[in-house]
């Protein structure tokens, strides 16, 4: 099931307090970038983020989920209504994320 543009718009609004949030549509889903680094994405109208240490520490009760068959597991953000939490989450995880790959 593809994610809806409405859910993408909702998540982007919730992340609007952060500078340099971008996204890219990919096969009916959306990859979310913060300052050029992939933080996660929207899959089946769920906001999933990479399971880096800071995220696990901030959301210890959340289990790993598959965004799609064959993908690496990610963490479901269930507190998407809280803008401050989302801002803190992405800011905390930024330094742990790998640098973007150079395009050939």
C-alpha cells in the first residue's frame, strides 16, 4: 500500500520547525532527509526512522518494524503529534547518521 500525500504533508508540517527538511518520492513511499542525511521515511502511512542509539534511547518502548519486504528494520515514531519531540528526535540523531553518498 502506498503512502498518501496527505500523510506526507502532515509529517512535513510537524517537522516544519526544523531547517532543511526535504523528501523524495520513491515507489509510492517517501524518503525523509534532514540537512541532507536520510533520517527515515514514510511507509504505508507510518513515519519510520533509522534505529540509531539516540533514537533507541528516546523511544525505548518502540520495536523494530520493516518498512517493506527486504528492507532494514526501522523504528516506528508513534508520537507524531508532538512537534517538539520530533524536532528533538531528528536533532539528536543527526550526528549519528552517515554522510550522504557522493553521486557518481
